[in-house]
């Protein structure tokens, strides 16, 4: 193939160009004696250089296909390999009279190509999610190249490392881990994890590993602001700015590097924590340990099966959406990724104990029999009990029956234990079963939830949505629904007991019962403020509980609140205020008068409403809450019961 003169038109995003390197290597090996010229923009050229896969570079300075074709024609190329998918790239190669033109049939450019590849599609016409590594390797394979090696690869110019030594000397000759954060993303803000969480992660890594954290951002104002916000939120950054103090957080917003310098920096890193953006691929190509945070984009598009990467995926109900800017009022996907999850992933990699390649923030469920879904981690334990179908669930009787005087006849509640392994501690689970619920109940559910849902799925879906919004609920283990025609026949949901937690109705923290001291008063006030924040956050999701008594609010030893009994939770289209008043009235009603003073209740409301003092609107709201609580108390009096708030 001595006479071959190949033009390889590279993709323009930096990350895609790096994902292309296995295909470039395969093409170089196949056309070993031919001349290969890469055509790309300056950013791609910088990130891939130095490169042994080509003989020459042509830098793309214009986008006009007619001007480009004029330039390409001078070089008398025999082949054009178009990794770029645009119509303009195929048109330019055609106008340049390059005899062989290979690429994917996209953007209506098929008639301009001589070697045509067709991307896989789903039945709905959308492109099937396929790793871009394999997508590009298919082009190399179509040309006859061997495609056994999927590893990404980049090289570093030795002079770039020396320049880095001059710019950031503190990173050299150090025995502490260097961790790089990539908190931005050219795609758009929807890919970005919150800055305050990067700051908290930095503080944890510094405290636990004495790490040096480098914040790697582009030179544009948006990313520089992200870096500033991280620094401002970190307690260690102020310390690192003090004179004679060794810097633990270094921001490249203040000291930008060239792409060559950036590669040299990444080659030194012990770990990189990145949004799903181009520099993440630099880290993978240089063999670094990587934690990647995914939200709006499907991880399958950029998967490399890299053994030193942990992907944390915000697989919420609205993801992947592929929107550069989140259209929701809350950034569910990225906010579902907690600092705890990221720090645990970092710990696994830093200590060479990777347990899993992917971590999903939303549970994944597998259908093990018809309409029976379960968290796969619990399947073997359920198999031991014979719980592998809806019929088995409804005939299951080796459990404690949690009978309740006012429990509807079509409902049953059971408690049982499982063990995930021979050496693990038993886990307590709760099973709720709905057997032939009355049609009027089903219709009320459909109306309230704006869709045809079973009794169990109402509770399951509310739990999932609230968890995504940051509201703690019991962990769902399994669920299922069996229908007859359009109506529900049977449904169930199984949840795990909240560890080390108790309902506020049964047990309040000790400082409510102990002697009145300054310390206890401070703890009481802090607790009331935290409870108000929790209920406010719940109502900000636009959900209403309709049974928001203290018996349905749990509190654990770590200071976290949980909502349980979500069977009536819904999002009202109308009467939102009415149901908000009802929720607060139920809390007021169920709060014992002997424990919570009028001052405590006012403190709760002011914090809940984010007020320093009451407005006229607040006074009207409170009056309605009190009236509702009084109506409930009158009902109690008729049945010879005393309302808790009157006790």
C-alpha cells in the first residue's frame, strides 16, 4: 500500500478524538507504509500530539466545505476516512475529488460516500447507544484493519513536563496523593455536579488522605466561576492561601495550562474525579484512576471498559435526556449523586479495592417473573424463602402479621427477616399486600396520581421520586402488580427497615426528655429547625403526604429524617395550599403538648416559611392550620380520645 495517501478527518470534540485513538492505531498498523495525514481543529491537534499514528497534520481553520475542498485537493489524497459525521465533511472530500471516501451514512450524506457504514438504530428510529470506541473501530474494520485493541492512548511531550515543573513545582517530589477535579464541561451546565459537593469532596480527601487537590477548568468565565465557587466553599482553601502554608487546593483558573501541560499534569495524578467531559478521556488514556459522574448523557456512548474507572450514574426518572441545560426545576440526575458515594468510590480506587465498575444512584430492578421486580442483590435471599412470583408473595405466611385495628380488609402488612449471606446480619423487611382493592379506591388513586397505577406502584414511584429529590424514604427491595382487564387484582411492595431509626411519635431525641439546660435547649432548637427544613424540602417537591403525622416521620442516630407510609402521597394539580395546610395541621396535631411549647411550634413555622417574623399571609395560614387541628381534636373527643397536641 505504498501509494496510499490517506486523509483522516478527525471528530471535533476533544473527547471524541481521544475515543478515536484505538481506530487510529488500527489504521496506522493496516496502512503501515502509506502516508497518513490527520485533519482536525487546533484543540484536537494539541491533545493528540505527539502522535505516532500519522505522518502529517492539516489544521482546520475554516468550516466552509468549498474552501476546505480547495485545500484538500492540493494533496492528491487517495482515501478520505471520515470520523467526523457532518454533511460538510463528506461534501468537502467529494469536491476534493478523493476517490475513496469512507464514513457513516448520516446527515443525508450517503450519496457522497463510496465506503458506507450504517449506525445501528432502535425500532423507534433513534440511534442505538454504542460506545464511540466501537463506533470508530467499525470504520477501521471496514477498511480491513484488525481491531482487537480498544485501549485509549495519548503521548506527552517531555518539554511539557518540564514546563509544568516550573509552573507547579509543589506537585513534584511529594509523597501525598494528587487528585484532579474536572468540575466543568463544554457540553453545558447539565453535566456539572454541584460546586459545593466538589468542595466537600475536596475537604474529605484532604482530611482523610492529606491529598493535594487540583481544580482543572477551561479558561472561559463559566468554568472559572465554578472553580471560584469550589474554592470559596472549601474550608481548606482559605488555609492554603495563608503565607508559608503549603497549598492543598490549587485552582488552574488562576494558573491555566496548555493542553500539553494539562496532559503532563494528568499523567502525575493519582486520581481524577470528573464530570462526563473531555479531560476524563485524557485521564483514561493516560492510565489514571478515574471517578466519572454521569447525569444527562447515557454512559454507554463513551464506555471503554477501563479497569481503573468507577462510573457513578444519576439514573433518575428523567435521565438520560441529553439536554445541555436541565429543563427541570431541580437538577435531579447530578444532585442524586451524593458526596458520600463519590468519596466511597475514591476510597476504593485510592486503596486499590475497586468493588464495582458502575454505581447507580437509583436502584436497578430485575424482572424475575411476570410483573415481579426485585433488587438483584436480594434475589438469592428471596429464592431461599421461595419468594419468586406474585403468587408466592400472596401465599407467604411465615412472617409476623402486623395487624392494625383500622387497616382496610384488602390490605395486609407483614414483617420478616432475610440474610444476604451466611455471615451477614439479618435484615428486617416489611411486606405490604393489596388484594383486590375496591374499584373506587383504584379510581381515586388514578385521579390523584394522574395515571392508571396500582396501590403498590403509587407507593413505589413516590418513594423513587422523593429519594431522587433528596428526601429519605425506606429502601424498596421488590414490588409487583397483577391486573385483571384494566383494574388491579393484586399488588405488593417490600421495603427494608430504616436502620437505627424510630418514629418521632414513639421516641424523640434524649435532649427533649432530659433536664432543661443551655445545651439541651440549643439541641432542641437545632432539631426543630432541621425538621422544618426536611418538611419544607418535601413540600418543595410539590408532593403532599396527606398522613403527615409524627408516626410517619422517622429519625435515626445519624440525625437524618425519613418519610414512611407513602401510600397516599401525591402531587395535586389543584388545591396545593389546602393539602399543604392539611400536612402541617397533622404535624401540629400529633406533636405532644407536654413536649412542644408554643414557642417551639412558632420556631418550626418561621424556619419552615423562611421568615424572621410573621406576615399577614402567614397568620392566615397558621389560623387555617389551627382550625384543621381543632376539627381533628373534636373528632377525637367524640371517640373519648385526647388529641396529642392538647396533652
